[in-house]
């Protein structure tokens, strides 16, 4: 595989909580779940520490083992949990978490895993690509966004509503009937979306955190099919530039209500048969 990627923090002076890593036959993408001011956590480690530690662990596992991706994800979560379960109260709902995409080419097949609301796109040569995104968070979150979406971004009222929103979602995280992400429980890996497809059927793949996928899912700047063209012809940085332009044009979320004015954004373009 040949991989090109770009990743930008929401703000230049803040840490990027996304993780992207690749080898010749594997790609891993994580989107750490930001913890807004006012939401307490009994874990002393940052979201960036979690996403980068788990991401590098998963990439190493995929390089060393041909095991099923959910099994590798469960092992990775268990390993990272072991690194801080003696120093942090991991029973607290505010422990760091992240979405996960894993993509691996082995022999003549392509294995994939998606956990959480990051997006995987597979270009199979058809007019509409295969788009895989775990939408359980959106299903749970929609009823709780009404007050948040009604308030202008950048105001104290919006910040307080976002804090309440994140705390509410914490009650649904990694619960039956809720949504699933990587955090402290390796059983979350069993809830991931997974699949296998002949590698010869896939021309290219795209891995996107929601901050990059917003180009289609929120701002409707393009289509999924055209997004693949942007990545291939102009590169992942161009996609993120367009997202930033849309964000700056609506700083208070009047046209596109959202919890954050800017978000970390990561996009990877993968040529499968390169």
C-alpha cells in the first residue's frame, strides 16, 4: 500500500488528539475524544497520550500478527489499560477514549475495522464508494443536542451546554443501547464494524476522523466520490484546508451548529494496489 496523510490540530497552540500511522501493509487512525473544561476525569493521562499510545500499539500488533482485527484491538486496549490502571481510577466515566479505524492488506485481501464515528471509504470502482461509519453515537446524541445547537458558539452559555452534553453522552458510552469507543474495556472491540474484501476490488481507501469527514457529512462541500478525487489529485492537506475555510466562515455555528468551532482533522489516502 502507498499512504499519504495530513493531520492538523483544531488550533495551532493545542495538542492534536488524532493519531495516524502506517506501514507498508497497515494503517491505523484514531480520534481522541476531547474533554471540555469542567468535565472531570480521574485519569491523569491526556487524551493525546491515550490515542497515541493505543494507536502505536495497534500498528505494532498489526505488523507482528495476522490475527483478527477485533482481537488485536482488544489486546491493544487491554495493554494500554494496564499502563495506567494502578495510577488512575479507570472506573470513572471520564477516562480517555478514542474512535478507531484499522486497515490491513494481507496477501490478496483487505481487512478493515471501524469503531466509533470516524469514516472509512473504499473505492471499488463503482459510481458510489463504500462508506463505513459507526453511527451509533449520532443516534444517541441527536436528542441531546437541541439546546447546544440553539446557542451561538464562543459564548459562555454554549460552553456550559457543551459540558452538559459531554457529561450526558458519558452515560451512554460503552453501554448496550449506547455507543462504543476504545477506552478501558477490551470488550468494546467486539462491537466494532468489521469486514474483508478482495484487495483486487479496491482501487483506493480513505480514512477520515470526523473533523475531516465533516467536508461531506456536515458542510456538504463535496460528495464522498469527489472527496476521493480531492485526496488523490490534490492531497489530504487540501481537504483539510477546505474544512478550515468552512469553519472560519461560520465561527459561531449559525449555519452549521456544532459543539466546537474547529476540530482536529486527519485524512489519509491509501493506494491499495500501488
